[in-house]
């Protein structure tokens, strides 16, 4: 829980990250297909979820293909998230290492961070898409069975998601390592993997707790209220989870590397 508490303390101390949080919320409101989520919830009848495979795919794959406009906006949203990752890491880096907390201080590192952020976001989006397709097939198959079998399918997908997060914990330090050290991407990958292995469980909990909270809260609002309420709750929850994880990866890297945190000093 160390990285969770440290990240929350840092977020409380740097309100200049609020614009990035607002961008992340808007992006997730676009990317997630909340209408498909509502259709899945409303398809429940006689103890069976009768949603189509298409709806399951649209629910789990992080790209809104409801129509051409949502598809185009999803591309724009991902571009915004790439810039967001670069902005957050640039801001946190300058603040933690040099004590500088201003928009002007991040300009020098924003461009290269956008490059690394682009690669990181594309890889993550591809992995989430693959995981989403597998989860959609599993949920569709198990939804055709009695309720107790469907629960087993949901549990299987939850375990699959937890395993994916556990794998992600081993590479979560790649982005800050690449940005700070200037290593080539392959070198940074091996270096960050070796570092993350020593604190993988701390990173795992820092990743899975905000993600699980976002999923559960969004699902409750979408299921028991409507898609509009789910969209608002999902945008807020996933935006906050995105911000939390972006900062937590840097906090973890600073801890592993023994970086002196100037932001904690009082003058």
C-alpha cells in the first residue's frame, strides 16, 4: 500500500495536474461504449444475459465503434491520452527531481515524452484490445448457460484481468525509465523489468485497486441507473484511475531508483 498512499499524497500536493485529469475524463467518456454496457445490462432475462457477441466486444474493447463519429472521436481521445501521459510525467519529473512546479518547466521534455507516451499507449491499447476480445468471447459463451455457470465465466474473466495487471506491473516502470535515463526502448525495457521485479506486488496493488474500483462503480451506475449515469461515473472513475496510475508509476520508479524527492523538502 506504500505506493498508493504516496501517490495520493502527491496528487493532493500538485493541483496543476487537474487539467490533465479533466482531459482524461473526457477521453474515457468517449472511448468506452456505455450504450453497449447498458444493452448488456438490459438484456438480462430469465436468468440469462442475452446480449450479442457484438455488444460484449463493444463493451470490453477500448474503442467506441458505435458509429463513424464515435470511432473518429476515439482516435482523438487516444491522441489526447498520449499528450496527457507526456504532460503528467513531465510535470511530476520536474517537480520531484528539481522542485519546479509550473507549466513552463515541462516544455523541454514534453516532446520526447510524447514519443515515449505514444509507444506506451499504443502497446497498452493493443494489449487491452486483445484481452477485451478474449473476455467478450468468454462472457458470451458463459452467458448462454445458467446463472451459476455465468458467474464462473465472470470469475474467469476477473482472474484473466488480474493476471494481465500482474504482467503489466512488471513493465509499468518502462515509461519513466525511458524518459529519465534516455536509454533506447529495448534497454529501458530490460532495465525497468529488473527494477519492477523487486516491487512487483506493490506496483500490482497500485494498479489493480483504482482499476477495480473504476470498473465496479461504473458497472453499478450503468446497470442500476442508465447509460448516461454510467458515462458520467465511468468518465470520472477511469479518468481518476488513469491519473493515479500515471503518477504511481513515477512514484514507484523514484522509490526503486532512490531518486531524491525534492518536492518533499520544506524550505
